[in-house]
C-alpha cells in the first residue's frame, strides 16, 4: 500500500511539473499578446528579444500584430512587422493586419503591411478586398493608396458589390465618397458593373439622390 502511495505521489508531482513547464512556455506568448494590445512598444521589443513566439495566437486567433493593429498601435506594429510578423495572418473573423488596417483607415500600419508583403488579393469574411470597406467608410487616402498598390477596383464581394457600389449604397454621397468615386473611376473602376440584382452604380446613385455622384458617373459613361 505504501508503495502504491509513493508512486501515486510521484505521478502527481510529474504531472505538476509538466503543467508548470507548459505554463512557463505559454507565459511569454501571453505577455507579448497583452503588450501588443496595449501598444507597449518597449515591452514588445523586450519580449521578442527574450524569444517570445512572434506568431502565437489568442483564443480568437489574433496574433500580437493583429492585437496591435486593433488598437492602431503603429509603433508596436512596426516592431512586430520588422521582426518578421506575418501581415497576412488571419484570425477567426478573417481579419489580418493588412485587411483590418485598410478597413479602419489606419494609414501608418497599412503602409507598413504594404511594404512587408501584404497579399492584395486576400479577402475578409465578406469576400471583399481591403479596398471595398475603405470605399464604404470614406477613407479617401486609403483608397488612393490601395489603388496605387494595385488592388483590383472591380473585385466583387459575396454581397455582389464592388467598392464603387459600396461607396454609393452605404454612404450619404458626401464629399469623401464623391472623391472615392472619382478615384475609382480614374483607377479603372467599371462604372457599369451592376450588383447581383442587375442594378448599376448610376441607378443606385439616382435612387439615393446623390447628384454629384450621378454627374461623375455620367461623365465616365455610366448607364442605367
């Protein structure tokens, strides 16, 4: 009986040691994720120097770079990207640092991702490129940057919409969205590419009373 108790105690101790070792191995990853989320650039740099895993993920699939991007912590993101963080790694919501920066209008982080291998054809959970939500949200400079980088202005997402359609359908047609429509036209956007129901950008603009946008489209040869 005493022998059984002895070996049982040894086994429990072994399991405790294994658990402690696993917790110690996970600790630098958790610390890096937390530091990135808070934009603690110096701490991020220190943890990386101590060997914290660059691509570790939280329960939602976020890497440290994604967590820095979510908070628009550009300097922390820079340290992570320059250390080799994957700018295209996607979380469970299918956001990557590149896609999220484009959608949110985080120019500094977006520029960093573009200089470090951003996949211009990657898509979000709606099947859209970074350009499409940027058009919807009125991020004029981001739209210009993405078009210059080579993002397809005529990509169609799962809703059946292009960036041009979203700039019309999901906006009030104000100055920012007018500027975006002009950029898309200049960048090769097809002004007659209709939605899944066959309604053209011009038809949507007319329906919404977006006069300036209607004029831009008509000058570019839009029909509908």
